[in-house]
C-alpha cells in the first residue's frame, strides 16, 4: 500500500467532511453571506447618497450666495454707468457717515471721469473671494483702453449683499516671492505685483552693482494694503522697502507694477545704492559734484525703468567708457569736486578731449545761476563765469544786479568747437521760457581752470 503522509490523511478527512455536509445548509449559509454584503452595500450607498446630497446642497447654496453677490456688483456698476445715484446708494452700507460721503464723492468722480476720458465700466468680475458673510471682489474697468482693477468689499446682511468699507484683514494669505537678493512679503491680492516686482528688483540690483562695483545687498520688500503709505524705506532696516498695494486705489489689471510705482521705487533704490557706495557723500552746493551725483541717480533710474531721464552726461560716459566708469565717478567724487573729475576717471588730459553730451550739465549750470541770484550768493554765481575775460565779468555782475527772471531754461544743443584763440569752447543753444513763447539764446562756455565757464 505504501506510506501515507499526514497531510494526505488530513486532506482526505476534509473531503469526507465536506461530502457529508447538508447541501441545503450550505446554500443557506451562502445566501446569508450575500444578504449581509447586500445590506452593507445598501447602507454605504444610502450614507454616500446623503453625503453627496449635503455636498451638492452646500455647493448649490454657495453658488446661490455667489450669484447674489455678482448680481449686487452688476447692479452697482450699472448704477455708476447710467449715473443713477439712488440705485448706487442702495448698495452702500456702513455705520460710518464719513465712508458713505466718500462713496458719494466716488460716484461723482466717476460721473466726471466719463466726461473727460473714454471710460468702460464693464462690471467684469476678475476674482471673487467669499468668507462666510464677507466678500472681496476684483472688478475691472477700462480707462482710455487700459484695463484697471478695483477691489471692493461686501457684507451679507439679512436683506442681501452690500458694499462696505475696506476690510484689509481680508486681503488674503501671507506669502513670499523670492528672486536673487530680493524677498517680497505680500498677501494674495498682490500676487501679480509681488512676482513682477521681485524679478525686476533683482535685475535692478545686478545692473546697478555691475556699474557701481558693489555687492548686491539683500533687499526685503513688504507690500502693505495701506491707503496712507508712500513707498519708503523702513526706519529700522536700511534695506527694507515698504510699498503700498496699488489695489487700495485703482491698479492696472495687466501691470500692477506700473511705471509710476516703478519710478518711485527706482528712485529710492538708486539713491540708496549711490549713498551706500559713496560712503553717504553729501556734495556741497553748488559744487559740480552736487549735480554729478544727481545725474548718476537719474541715469540709474532710467536704466532701471528703461526710460530716457535726460541724464545725457552719464549716458554718454557709460556708452563711451563703459558702465564701470560711472562707478569710478561715484568713487572719485568729493563734496566739492568740480566737473574736472570726469577727466580724472577717463584718463583725459582735459574736458574737451572727452566725448560727452554736456546738455544736462549746462542746463543745471544755467538754472543754478538763477538760484544763486535769488540766494544773493555773488561769489558762487561769478565762479560760473570766466571772469578773466572783462566782457564776461561785466555781464556776470550786470545779471546778478538785475535779478533772476522767472523763466525756465533748457540747453537743447551743446556743440564743442575751438575758439579763435585756440581755447576749447562749447557753443550751446538755450531755450528760455515755455514752449509756446520760448526764445532761443546762444551761450558760449570756455574751458578755464580745467572746467567749463560761461563766456557770454
């Protein structure tokens, strides 16, 4: 028969037990299991349906609440569009009479704006955020073809949504945008502005320090929803820049970091960088250093914002001798430096050998002349003239006695040439007065004592 293993014996016994089981009982046991599974499935389905119904109802209610808000905004914009103050006033609500008066002024401002500019009050809602009974809405309007955004706040009362005073605690989550050497702290509303500003400021730092031969500082920026704040440096941190959110008023939808805000920040940053790289140089007025420092700041602002700031002398210095020449100028400036410092940093023997555009520098000289007359500062006034020449000296004293005319002066051309005596000249054409009634005058500047001095 052979040897049978234990597991073979146990398997045979198990088969015998199953073979002897009552088929009816086995079927009942299987049916009981199926019924239990079906019961569990039905219970899960019911509960799932209840949960889905609740979520659907909540979404429906949320959608109805949002639609009611959108309808309110539409009604408010329509009232502005057609000039119906009563319909506009119905939407406004506040315990503050001052705010309600401000809204009446806003209504009048829109009506006046429609007479002066091409205004499209589209009522398009760019963004909606609802937090229980309060809401924040970004509404678009178009002025002269340029899209702008306004942030309006609403509160859901028993009788529906109403426009209420700004709630700057509901400006969104606190976030940080970072770029090389720049960190911007902001809230959700200012996301586009923060991303654009961080990238631009990082580029500005790199550009400036390449010219000024400095290490880019770690710049921190805070964007704050504060209607009273102006772009400024923090009192406690020399490299913390605080900016007001443009959305507290009217911001460009396509470019919240608009040119006005860029100019304001560029001016602050350029001024701070020049101060830090010049050991906080304070030029003595009216030394040429006073203008040259201003011109460097103006040149940096123009480079940052990509706009011509008429810093002709520094533009041509950088173009002809490289951006690093601007840094050498800043490093070489002393409080009483004359324009001869430009010869030192370029290696030129005299100013006439430097290929520069002198228009803005000479304009400053002409404007400063008038200021010195008003200050009764004869010594500094006559120092602008080549008093070795008798005619120039007499003209200087005569002009000083006559006083400064209340007219604007701008040098529009400055052509270098050689005088009959072999001394370099600049023949400048100056526009005096406003454009409509302006007249042109020719002014000669002679190279004397290493600097340009007025001859006529």
